[in-house]
C-alpha cells in the first residue's frame, strides 16, 4: 500500500501546485515513453513523481529547493537505493553528462528558465516531460502557431503537448489550465552548429520584420522568389508570419542558403532547391 503524502503550507513565491492523487501519477508515469533509465525529477516536492519513477525501476535524481519539502522527501525515500535526493536550485544543479531524461511538475515561476536551460545545455536531456501552464506549453511547442522560441529550438528538438490536466488534479488548484509538454532531442540535429547559428539569425530577422509573411520574407528575398516559394510551399504571402510552419521555415532557409547565398553549388535552379528543401524539411521533422 502506498503511503499518504504529507500536506504542507503552500509557498506562493515558489509557484507550488502538487498532484493530489498518487494513483493518477503512477498511471501517468506508466504511460510515458521515457527514453533513458536515469531520470531527473526537478522540483520533486512531496515526492509523488519520484516515488512513481522509483517504483518502475528508474534511477531517479530528485531535486528540491524548499528545505521543508527536501527534509520530508529524503525521509520518505530513505532506503531507496535507486533514488538520490538533492537540496538544490534546479536552475543551478549540474546536469548529467551521460544520457538522462527529465520528468517534472515544474514550479510555474521557473517554467521559461528551466525549458531554456534544458534546451540550451551542452548536455541536454534525451527527452523531458514537463507539467506546465498550458499557455507556456503552447508557446514552447509552437501550438497552434509557431513562436520565435519554437522555431529556434525545433532544429534540435521535437516538442508537443501530450496531455492535459484538470485543475482539481492539483493542490492547490491552479487558476490556469495545465498540460504536459514532451521535449525530445533529435538523435541528429537537423542543422549543424554553423548552419543553426545562421538559421537563428535568419529566422529572428525575418520573424520580426513584418506581421505579414510576404512582407517579412521580402526583407531577404525578391518578390518573385517569395511568389515561387509561396506557390511551392503552399502558403499565402498575405497570411500572418506566425502561420508559417517549421518545415516551411526550414525549407525557406535552405532555399535562401542554397540559391541566394550560393552555399550549395550543386543546386541548379531555385525550383530544384525548393523541392529538395521541402522534402528534406518534412522528412526531418516527421514522427518516427
């Protein structure tokens, strides 16, 4: 029989919202396709996620900043040889160098900082399952429309919202809707380091140039090139810039690199570049 989890006075400054039901958490953990055997539970809180992971045989590194919660967590999990408990700030805790995953009910106040830390890390996780505010999860994943963050991150990671929660699943119930964001690192980045840096500069420049796709793209491309791209990539130049999908952005960038800058001398024509770039972009981001 699983032990009841202790109740604590909530600290608003830490944006704490704990899961109520251990059975829900165990079902949730059992359904996750976690890629590695080592899992970080960031903001472990009362230990519900840590315990569910440990029960399934994962090596768990539980990180908790709140001293009260850390003491209770360590006491609760004492004797678990597959669990390490650390009283630490998750934004400063050294990330493993070997393969690892993250499962976390993230304190809302550090959501953006934590996602950026994981995706910018020299040793990023192979995958991460993060319980976040729905609005934040949508921004990071580019749902329903791409954001600058999602566009800059997707050459290295796939991101998708994989689960929604009810407010009553948490104590205290949050005022906002909550979802789980899945971040999965590509085994091979879609762009090498140098090309990724150029892609970032290109996307940042174009994305902020105009709210309309055609006008924004014309800051780097000719009117005729934009017309041909819109035809072959199937977007309307009068649509908002946020309506462009990541595969379209990747294909536009490859076209700009190959045709406008001549980085690939084997490309014989703009049409060939567009066709090849779009096929490669779609193949690169298609689900496994």
